[in-house]
C-alpha cells in the first residue's frame, strides 16, 4: 500500500540551461504481509531514469528510529530556545 510520495528537484550544476535538471522521486510503501516499510527512490534526468534504489525497514525499527529522531530534534529545539532574552 502506498503511504507517501514526493519529488525533489535538483539544480543543474553544469551551467547549461538546455540540459534537463535532475529530479528525485521517492515512494514509501507498507508491505501488508510483512509490515515492512519500503522506500523506493528514482533519479530522473528529464524522462530518462538514471538510478533506482530501495531500502526495506521493519516497522518496529522505523518506529524506534522515528522516536530517536524526534527526541534529538526536541533536544536541539529546547537547547536553542533562550529563556534569558530579557537579561
């Protein structure tokens, strides 16, 4: 089952404005049989597919990773919040 899909556009670093820019398309699926989360990523240059990659993560590991990332993000946010601005 498709969970999420997004595209990212990358600037053309060659300076040639006539060359097509590169685009990354990411699709995230839930394998309903194994409950694994599968990330597929496609790299395009115009209509041409340059590369395809995939990563499979068990849903429990993804949950643990998400928890660690949110904890780290919250810690960074709290540490950057300065409560002594009035001094």
